[in-house]
C-alpha cells in the first residue's frame, strides 16, 4: 500500500483508508480479545478452581471466595482503567496498550501457577489491570486512528474482539475443564498479551496524540494512510491542530467547570458504561453453566455456554455492518428493547420451573419452560451484541474533546468495571437463590437504559471527532447529527 496515495476518487480513498484502519483496529483489538478471554476462562475454570482449592461445597464462605476469585479481576480492571487516561496522555495510547499486554501476561502466568485462593485472587487483579489499560487505550486509539466514515465499524471491532475472546475461552473450556486442565487455560491467555505487545510496537502512535506533542509531521504521515489521500489528511490535520490549540492549557477540572458540554458528555458516557454491565450480560457469561444446569441441562452446560458465546460473536457482525449505516441511536435503543423483552420472558418462564425456579438438576430432562428460558437467553445475547456491546465502547471513545478525551474515557471505563464488579460479586448468590429474579432486575435496568439513551444521546454517525462536542452545547441532548 503506498505511503503517499495520489488518486482521490472516493472509492479508492475509502478502500485505502479501510485497509489500513482495519489492520490497526485488529491489532488494537487484541486488548478486547484479552478482555473477553478473561470473562470466558473463569466461567469454565470455576469448577476446576473449586476442586483444586477445596471450595466445592456451597457453604457461605466458599461461595464468597469463589465470587471474589471471579470478581477480583474487575477490581484490577477498575484500577487500570482509572489510571489509564493519564497514562494515555503521558506515554501515548500505543504504549498504554503495550503495558496492558504486559500486565495480562504476568497475571495469566501467575493464575496458572497459583497454589492458594489468595494467590489466585492477587494475580487475577494483575490480569485486570492489564485489561483495564487496554479497555481505555484500545477503543481510544482506534477512534483516533479511524476516518470519520468508518469510525463506527472500526471501534465496533473492539467489541467483536471481546466476543472472540469469550468464544475462544469457552471453546477451550469444553476440552480443558473435563480434563481438569484449567491451569493450562489461564496459561494460554499469556499468548494474547504477548500478541498485543508485539502488534502495538509495530503500529504508529495516534495522530491526535502526536499533534498534542508537537509532532505534526509524523501525525500527517499517519493521517495520509488512515484518510486515504493527501488533501484529506491535510484537512484533518488542520482540524486537529485547531482543536488542540483551542484546548491548550485546559485540564480536566477546568474543562469540566467551563460549561455544560463536557458535563453532559461525561454523564452520558459514565451512565452508558455502568448500564452496559447492569444489563446483565456478564452475569450470563460468568454464570451460564450454573443457569443452564439449573433448567435441567446438566452435563452439556459447557457446550451450550460455548454456543452462547458463538452467537454473541456472530451477532456482533450485524452491529459492525449497520452502525455506520443506521447510526448509533436506532441500534442502541432497538437492541436494548429486544434484550429487555428477552429477559422478561426468562423471568416469567422461571415461574413455571419446579422447586421455585431452581429447576431439576438431577437429570438431563428439560421442561418447556426450560427451553423457553434457553431460547430467550440466546435472544438477549444476540440483542446485546447488536447494541449495548459494541456501541457503548464506540460512544465513549468519540464524544469527548481531544484535550480531556483520554481522562474522560478512563473515568467512563472505570464505571464499566464498577458495574461489572457488582454483577460478578452478587450474581452467583442471586442465581443460586432464584435466577428468575435476577433477570427481572436486569430487565428493569434495560428499561432505564432505553429512556436514558432516548433523552440524552445525540447521533454521531459520520461526524468528525472535533465537531461532536458541539452536540452537547446549548440544547445539547436535543440536537441530532
């Protein structure tokens, strides 16, 4: 691919831009694979961990230890995301991703070699720090590299990478868990971290970060490849430089106090990040084997969990295809409505199961209610993959001013990990008591999400990053692109 393209036909410009940005997004997306792999690996490895550390009984203390092992990675992710914003500004988006890969490698190897629950928890925290770094730096890097017309699809590749990671982990779980090879499952995760390190070292820095550091020539070189033509690159560079000059000397607190635009954007981003987790999607993936076993499908729960993750992966392609055609708002609202309806069906169907919703786990026989529950869970996963899954990361990465973007993305991502932590920490007890109640709660959160998006979120399809801030000024939420 030529470094200095000369043909400016729209078709060739789009082709050159797409080829390069897809490559960049795929490499940065390895952080998303790490994210997803962590979700999937613990779902399958829980039983092996319980057996290895003598936590097989559902006594109160054992249940707490298991929940802590599951959720400890999220505490680390919160810390990583909270500090990643500043790190992105200091060393760049690319090097923050590299650090994320390094922490993930250490955490995976430590979990594979853990000999006590405490050691397991400690290295899960280290894994989480790596995932937290990449959850901020990955989408941010992709959004700042991609051209406006492809930004939605490119950032959505990060969510696709998460689904790939979940599926990969759960596929391995079918093979490794029955053989009690859960340590190998954790160890193999180190390959993903190493891949992110090597891949990001070969990638260019973000052009917006380069301009902020006064390295305009290098920024233009990157933009020539991402925008597809010299005129488009020069125009984009001037827009970035103008915005950087306007925001020169402005820190986060000053920007927050200067007007309502950043406040509205921050409320939207933090709200969406938390509500993505409150939708209940990771409760499904963390505890899918227990839920499936509870409706009477014992012994095939791991295969069905892998099937859920495959459906999640495939459905994400729908969002990638539609996000830059339909826009963010229609997909987000429509998908969340469908997910809520699926969860309501699950809640109703649980009332029909025997033993107050716990199901018959002694046989492989499943009732009609169990089949309805399983089908509705699949519908909920598909709906999430088309909406809240990819679009939350996209919106978070594109709605903030360049001068404070990395800090704000870090804050929003931290909110995502807080929500994830509470879901992981509390869901097992709730599922163990009555999974139907859990799905009613998740449906309620999704109803709130629909109203939240409707009233607060603008449409940003095809809009340059430097112009999106204007939507949050004046009438803000009422303005639409």
